[in-house]
C-alpha cells in the first residue's frame, strides 16, 4: 500500500480480503463435499469401521455449516443456509439414487442434518462464551463501510 493511506482504510481492505477469502474457502469446501459424494467409489476404499460413512457425512456438514457462518455471518442467512444445506444434502442423495453406482440413503440425510445441528450447537455455545461476538461486530462494521 502507498504511504499515507489511512490505517482505517487499510484495515477495511484487509477485512474485505479476509471475507472474500472465507467465501472462496466455503465454495471450495462445498465443491469438495459434492465431489466426495458423487465420485465413483473405488473397490479398494478402506472402511475404518461400520458407520464411518455416516461420520464423514456428519463431519462434512458440521464443517459446511461452520464455514457458512464465517463466510456469511449475518443473522438472516443462518436459517436460510440451514435450509439450503439440507436441500443440498437432499439433492446429492437424490442424484446418488439415480447415478447407478451409488444409492440414496435416508441415514446419510440424517447424518447431514445432525452435522448441521451440531455445527449450530457449537456456534451457539461459542457465541454464549462471547468468542464469536467480536467477529460478528467486525463483519457488521466492515459491511457498513462498504
């Protein structure tokens, strides 16, 4: 940056860059989940234990929800994205059912929904502890500057 640029402007630009980076990261995470759920399974894939697939669904959707919260931290978007992630999971399961090499599974949908719920719970607990309140305030301040 040039000399003499106001530090407030520099901070706002950096915050905007961080916000853009978080959104790009979210799109990459969403794409990885889509790829993982729709790729052709290999014959040599290792099952660590019975139910490992459900744990992967649970973890992926927990991360997706938390990533969504950081990329789009507005209060309105929270419930909209919960519904959107649930529909995304339903769409993936539907496509899997028609793929011929995968099958739709209601237990996967339950694991997806449980992962979203767990992500909500983790963020709720973190907000209660004031850990994420600062992030929301910072986001609102930058958004108002834009």
